[in-house]
């Protein structure tokens, strides 16, 4: 079927038609490709097509990699408001701060754009089962759209993701696989699982649909800013860009984990320029947490390749991508070639303070990962990096589930009879690893446990840790086959399995276990 776009390989420039499930360039095998649309034709047709269309993500369907959007799949994605931060602006002396309120997406994060476009493309391609790795929000968004589309989803989530988020994923019917390890490891396990079963796996920036979905943030911002402020002025001065019908902000600010958002938004502004709709790209401010800031370190040292952070040290697990890989290199290269910008980091405490400020001043309850961007913006205004007359758009990326407990703890109310002066702001750092995971297991919830590992000493270690913690009935198996028999015989409440068992046995154990809807899945690497 002919299409309104093609994909081009970023390594060898080979151009080819798009297939949702093909992941490599046919010529060089490269995995990094992006879409090209017919901008010359769209220059003429798009402005007319936009007239009278609803303000949602599919408004820009001619620039999305889905041939025929399926109305039954939509949940009202995109078209989020652009809200002027009047009070925050006053506090900071910046009258033109605008909040792109992505909390108002169907599952309350900007990842809804990615899920809506990807699931639509997969449905169009006849895909029935898919795999993702996530720090929480991606899994929630994909789960909602996959449920609607009747696509079976496997979500590999690090065990540090707050349980409230995991439960929401499970509620949609997704197979949840908790991975005791960091996010980069969860991605590896998910990719390996998908490879062995020949399933589609979301590959972040390398997936065509994900980047293109995020372009719609740029399209909407440009249209909304123009509605609020009019088209940009055009002083007759050759240092100024030419006049354009739509307006780009001076800054686009976002908290960043893998970097998908800014890569997509930058591509969006590129396309708007190719269509003569805006006259420049904004400067990007990508904000990370101090405890996991590989991109910030590389940027500050003017390095094109980021050194991975092996052990992220932050409470904000949503942003814990330790190894940004080529995404950083690409993003840096493009920022330098376009509107410039910066990578900055903030502490967890600064983010938590920003959460209070944004809620109390603007009436927006945001999650910690989003607060990271606000904290970054506050620092940048204070340091003079952002000037008072500049137009700033900040992506209010999400508030998927109540997470205030994680941030303000249980001491948020004062007791009238026994007043407490000091409300502690300390939150204990979540630990990772086998021991930490086992410490979270309780004999009340999981009295009967099957331990599957091919090493006897590992099984013995797990047995000893559990026995020290409570009264368990424990069973052991040393390979996948005997584990499955044992699970069928004993119906355990919990299975602790070494995913890296030989011959992919770990995954088959998982299947046998998750076939029974009454049991929870618990996995250890
Ligand atoms: C709320 C929120 N903000 C920011 C990010 C960072 O997104 P990106 O993948 O664009 O780096 C995420 C990623 O999951 C997120 O959920
Ligand atoms: Zn190629």
C-alpha cells in the first residue's frame, strides 16, 4: 500500500517504505531511522486540512506514521491546554511562562501520545502481542491503549517503581514482570524476551512511532502560542528569522530520562520549519536528577557520548535511565545545529520543593519526575540563563497516580493535641538488589514460595533469607521444566525465578505461573 511517508536510515541514508514491525535498515542493518513526509505538498494542503479539525493529536494525522487512524482506539489523546503560569511567572519575574499540561492526557502523562500512535500503528499492522520496558508511565499508557486495541502486552518494570503504578498497569490486564535491577537492565530483559518470541518491542527513540508522536507537542505549542500571542514580530533586520504564521517559544523545557520527548519535539519544530509554519526551533532545556544525570555530565564536558550511570541514586525512579546511548549524541548534535539549549540537573529535594510551589501557586499537582523540570526552570531563571522577556514552555509531563505519599510521607497533618514542630523531609533511599527485594516479600502475603535457580548456593541463600523473615513453605527447582511441574502441583503464592536460566527456561516458568490469574508474579534477575 502506498503511504504518505517513508523512513530514512540515519547511518546510510537509505530510504524505504515503512513497516511497523521491521526494525532495521534493509541496506546497512542500522536501527536508527526516521520518517520523512512530503513537505512540499503538505505546505499547500495542510493549512486547509487543519481548518475545522478537532484540537487533538490526530489533527496532524498527515504527519503521523499511521495510514488510517482508528477512531475506536482513541481515548482523547493530545490537545492538552497551554496554561500561563501567572503566579510562578510573577514570583520569578518572567511573565511568559506557559505550562503544557500533559497531565490532562487519558492516563495523565505525555506518554499517552506515544502509546496512542504506537498502538494504532501496531493494530494497523495486525500485531496482537507486544513488549515494553518502563519506569512506570509508559507501561500505564501502553496498557490502556493495548487493552482498547485487544493487544496483549508484557510490561517489564523495575521493582523500584511505586506499587501504586504497578497495580494500575496490572489492572489493565497487562502481564507485569517486575525486574530486580535498574531500568537499563529491565530494557535488556524485555528486548531479549521479545527477541526469543519474535514479539514487537518498543525501542524508545529507535521506534518510528514514538518519536513522531512527540512531534505533536511541538505542533500544538506553536498553534497555541500563536492563538495567545499572535504570530512572531518580524523586524526588518537580516539577523532576525523571516516572518512565519506560527510562533515557536524561546525555550522548551522538559524533564528527561531516555530523551524521547525532546528528540520528538525538536523533529516537530524541524517539520514546522519545513512547512514554513515557524521560523526557528526553541532552545531546549533538558533536566535530569543529580543522582542520574549522564546527559548533563556529558553536555557540561562537551562530550558527544554520555558515560552511563551504573547505579542511579535518586528517589525519582521514573527518570532513572542510566545509559542514554545514542539518543544523547543525536539530541546534542541537533540542539547544537538548531536552537541550542542546555542539559541541567536538580536534586531530589529541589524537585520536591518545586512540587509544593507548582501545586500551591498554580493549582497543579504534579509527579516528582515532572517537578524536576520545574525545579530546573526555577534554577535557570535565577541564574539568568533564562531571560525575563523570553517565552518559556514547560512540559508538565504527568501525574499518573497519587504519589504524594512518596514525597511528603505520612507526617503531612499536624496533631492538635501533640503538636509536632519538625516535619521531616527525609525519605529513605530505596535499595535494589536481591536482598532488598526479598526484604519486601512478606510471609503473610506469600506463604508458599517456589525458588527456581540453577545454582544450589543461590537457592540456599534465598531460602535462608526467607526463613529468617517469616514462616514460609518453600519449594525448590533447579531448572525450568521441574519448576513448571512444581508450580502446577503446589500452586505457590510466589515464584522467585532466575530469568537467566539456561534455554530461556526462566520465561517459560513465568508463563506457567502467570497462566493462573490468582497468583502474583515476582521475578528476580
Ligand atoms: C512524567 C515523566 N516525565 C518525564 C519523563 C522523561 O521522558 P523521556 O522519555 O522523554 O526522557 C518520563 C518518562 O517516562 C515521565 O514519565
Ligand atoms: Zn542504513
